[in-house]
C-alpha cells in the first residue's frame, strides 16, 4: 500500500470517528490531492453536525465566516488534483496521475435518444456501439508489446480500493464496468450492460447484462457479481473510497435474474449511470471468502497472488514491479474479441522531461506531454501529437465577504477587471495556443457547453477602454500614482496562486500588467499548494486567487456556485444568488437532457451578470503516440474503450 493510499485511509478513519470535522476533512483532502468523489464521500462520513464547525473555529477566529448552509452536493464536479496542476495537458504527466480522477473512465448520457419503454418505465437506453463509431483500422499485424510511460506508480490492483488515476488506468485493461463514456459525446455506452432503463418515478434503475461474459478463470459473470461488488463498496469494513458516495445515493442493489441488476436510488439522479455505474466489477467467487476488512491487503489487491486478479477485460494481470512497471497480457478468450497485442506495459519514468525523451527515442510508445514539451516533436515522423478538449478550466476568485474585503462588491468592478484581460493573447503566449477563451462556465467537452446561448454582453472580450469607462462610472478615479481610488480606498489587492505552477505564475504576471493599464494594482503572491488550500477553503484569508478546476462528466456545478456550498463546498468567495440556486436545483433533478441544457444556459447568464469567479480559459489535453501504434485515440474521458483493437507494427 502506498503512502498516499495510507494517508487517505487515515483521513477516512478520522472522518468516520469524528476526530476531524467537515472543514478539516475538506482542507486535508484537497491537500492530499483527492478527487471530488472521494472528498464528497469523506464529507458525507462526517455527517451534518454544525457543532463540528463551531469546535473547529474555537481554535482560530478566522475560521468563522458566516455560513449560509450545508454541504457540497454532487461532488463529482468538485475540484480534483488536476485543478492544482498547470493544465489538463499537464494533468496526467504530473501529480494528477496520482489522483483518483475518474474522468477518463466516466460516462455520461447515452448514445441513443431516450425513448419511452414499452413496459411503461420512464426511459430506456440501448447500450450502443462499444467502438463509439470510430473508424477502426484492421490490424496489419498481431502480437507485440505496447509501452506507455507515466510518472506515477499504481497503488492497488483492486477497483474497489482504487483512488488514483494510475491504478484506475490499469484496471481498465483488466476489469469492466456496467457502462463507460463515449469520449466525444460524453454519453454512456454499454460495457457489461447491453441496455438499461429508469422507472417513471426516476428511482429504479435496471441494467441488463451482456450474455456470455466470462471471468479470466473461465467462470461465467452474472448479476450476482455486480450485486456483490456494490455491496462490498457499501460495507464499511471494506474501507472503499466510494463507501459514503454509494451509501448516500443507493438504497439497494439486487439481482432479478442472472443477467438483470436492479438499483433502487435514494433520490432522482438523471446522471445515475455515469455517476455510479462506471466502476470495475469484481468476481464474487474470488472475493466472497475474503473478509471485507482484509480486501485491501489480499493478494488479489496487492498483486502478490496474480491468480486472484481476475476480471472480465481484454487483458489479464501478469506482474507489478513496484515503482517500476505493470504488465498485462492478452486475454485470448475475451468475450468481445481477442486483443491484437500480446501485452501492454505501463512504465514509471522519473519526470516529464524523461517521458518526453523516451517518447522521442521510442523507448515508450505513448504518454502525456505538457504544452512546453510539444516543440520537441515538431517535424517528427515517429511521434504524433494529439490535442483534445477537456473538462478543465482556469479561473480567479474575488472576495465577496465584506468582512474580508470591500473592493469587489460592485459588479462594475468585477466586469471591468475581466474586460481588461486579453485572454486570447494569454493562451497563445503561455499555453502555446493549447486552449480556448472561456465563454460561460462549462468546459468545451461538457454536453452542457452552449456558447451560442451565452448573451453577447456576457462573453467579456478584451476591451480595456470599456473597462476604464466602467470604473469611471462606478466612481473609481485615478489617484496621483495612477492607481484608482474611491472614498479614500485604493483599488489595490494581492492575488494568490500555487508556487511552482508555471502557467499560473505567468498568468499572474500578465494580469498584473494588464490591470495596471486600467489603473488597478495587483500584487502576485505565490505559496505552496497546501497553504493555498488552507487559505481559500478554511481561513478564507484572501482578496483574490487564481486556481483551476477539473470537472467530471455530470454537469452539476452546484458545488461551486450554490449558496449552500459555502463554507463547506467550493463557493470560495461567499457568493449567493437565489435565482442561481433555483436554476441549479431544477437542473439537477430534470431528466430530459435538452431541458437541462436550457436550464444550465440560463444559469450561466444569470451567474455571469454577477461574475463572482471569472473563468479564464478551457485548456486542452496533449498526448504523444508513436507511429507504430494504431487505433489509439487519446482523449480526456475514455482512452481505453477499444483496447482489444490496438495493434503495433511488427
């Protein structure tokens, strides 16, 4: 068990026993780089005891901002470690690989338009095309080894215990889930499930399994394995990272027959499939005799007993050399067609520079590349650079709590600051063009992304003259030193970001220069990420900050904008608008996707009038693939959907 995993288990135990309260869990979870779902589960384990907050603040008066409500809601949208990394492109070659970002495996809405089920159920879906409509090249050769490079080791071989990206990636070769994501449309596509439906009241979800699926040891996979897996997650002694998330959303899971699984949900959740059904299923006959408390240390989780690492996927586990490599080999009896490759090896490399060099030399075939490293492959015939949209964004926050600062209370000031930024130039100069100017708050890849629905006046193009006019009309006039002031207060403030993040450091430099041109003084302040987390989520001791988020597929943004998400969510600046709250609440329980898009678009237009935390950009992801590798389609959500079709030149 890795140090990171042990730290997570310690934190979870402290949450369950009440040793830490909700605010302490939130701060420490972020400092560990845990993902949104894990943090949400830990917060749920703490319960809703307001007295915990009071106890916490007794040690430090600065921890007592006026709280208007409770918990972060759909934690899938809460920030992950990727949000602390320089870009989505850097996410996987950096610390983000160590986080449990489920985004690469998570699905969304289904490939087919939902139709009324003949049985009278609310809606039903066909599993769709497992190859996602991609043009799959016939294998020119079979056999061989494809090697991927990354800078993080895995932590477990059990999908029940996984809480990091590297482990989840390896699990995708060995284990399968009920559904997976379409990498472009973000619709859920069937994997182990061939179809599914939801009842008219939105609470009963029924999944029909593919017939003929076999475990690696030749045993048939049935609905009982699915039920066993979910109950294992929902058994407290297992210590699954998804315990609190599952138990707060799933009332029960039962096998209606060998090929039918029925979930009873605790509340309407239109994202049920992509929220809860994208995790690997384990074999009951392998794990039934292992006590849940011993699951994490069993040889099937540590790899010490390869015969116990049994899945249904296209590859079978062979070897894990800690801090070195993981090897999986082809499953010749894979139920959906034997893989073309003989094996796949995931190799640990020292750092991003080493990974780039090994891609250049051909020592590895596949790996993430940061923006600055792309130039290394210019003119190369051996490596193709793939860029793709992501669910990430960079944003800054301005303090709205009047007890902390009074500089940003006027929307004219917030609007003027945003108009003064040449975001297109920033992306070109600092991200080398690998990103887009944000229009609205939903990243490009999200199915709720609807830039055409955003009012023209709320797109905030670069217009420093308009920015000056807005500040003039709001009564902020230039003082003797060129800095604007009003009622004796200078428009001058400090903005924080995490030290070592070169993209954000450069962003602050440009922002400082461009704001100075309209008479605003901003002083950049860099500090280590753990300290920044404490500042923006616990003490709220800031005037402004710059960070990033990485949303996952479900589009609910309540954790960032809802009144109830302060102070124990990610509404860091203490923003509150009842109209925003109402629109987010309505969209969360709406089953029709088209209507949800309308609601989320209306929400953005209301939010952008207030502009509490402006979104600067939507970064792109970047990966390099050796020319000898075929049918490899890098993307931000599901890189593994067609593993059995990968092949390499002999």
